């Protein structure tokens, strides 16, 4: 049984390469799973192989996604579209190898669109002791499938810095406005003194009134005695 060795590389990261061997009788779904394992992805999304030419133009599609069910009432457009897409699980590797350097485009996760370029590099005899598919060469670190966003660390000195900034702004305001703190305190004291004076005057007036009344009352008593 023939063994196909493929070179698999990320489209935008050519230094990350995996070489995978797989039997011609195995399915493209087996190949898909081998790629996922080789690059450390979790195989949780849909994927497709596209047979391509030397310019990586996409042709026949083989996919993991669910295809339209057979339906006598479906229109011609849907039947034509379905005819161009095959299930990976139902297609063998050898079925679409038309060139000794057959090329394919592999797209994983329709949202993220991870794209890998695949090329057949050798056809070998199978090794009875080997288990296929298998990764025979690996170079370069694969990118992370999911990007992790970390929250910025909390700086314990932020509150102290905010307080220092506040004081600095207050000093700047005093300097720009010509504000004199000593004069302001003196003005406040004057206001306090002025507020106390009316009370004192009232007490003095009240005392004078009582003394005047006493004197007047005493005078009347003397006059009554004389009478």
C-alpha cells in the first residue's frame, strides 16, 4: 500500500512546517485529525481541504461540515453546490491525488480562517511496523489557536500617585491665580471678629440700658422721699 508524505505549512508562517505520512486508503478526515494533532489545535471547528493547482487556486472541496440532506424538492442551485463538496470521512487520500506534487489548501475554523498550504513531496512503500497517519518531521512553533487577553496588573501605588497629582494641581492653581493662603486665613479671622462684635455691642447696650433704668428709678425714689 502506498504511503503519501505531505508537507504542511501555515500560509502566513512558512517556518512552521510539519511533514505527515498517511496511507492512500485512509480518509481525508484521518488526515485532518493528524494535522490538528501536529499543530496542537483542538479540532473543535469545521475544516475543509481544497484541491488546488500550482498557484494555490481552490478547486474541489472536501469538508467536515454537515452537507445538505438528499431532498427531491431541492432546487438545481443547491444540487449543483452540493455536487462540488464532498465529505472528508467518505473520501480516500488516493482519490484526489492527480499529480506527484499535488497541492491542497486546508482551512480550519471558518471564523478564524486558519489556512495551511499542503504539498505532496514523496510517495513511499508502507512500513508494516508503523502506525499511520504519523508526523515524521516538525519544525517551528505553531501559533496559539486562541489568543489570551490578560487584564493589566493593579498598581498598589496608584492611589498614592493620584493624591500626589491632586496636591500638585492645587499648588499649580495657587501659583497661577496668585492665591495667598496667609492672606486668606487673615481674611477669615477678620470675618470671625466682625461676627463677634455685634454680639458684644448688644451686651453693652443691654448693660447700659439696665444701669440707666436703675439710676432713673433711684432718682424717682429720692423725689418721693422728699415729698
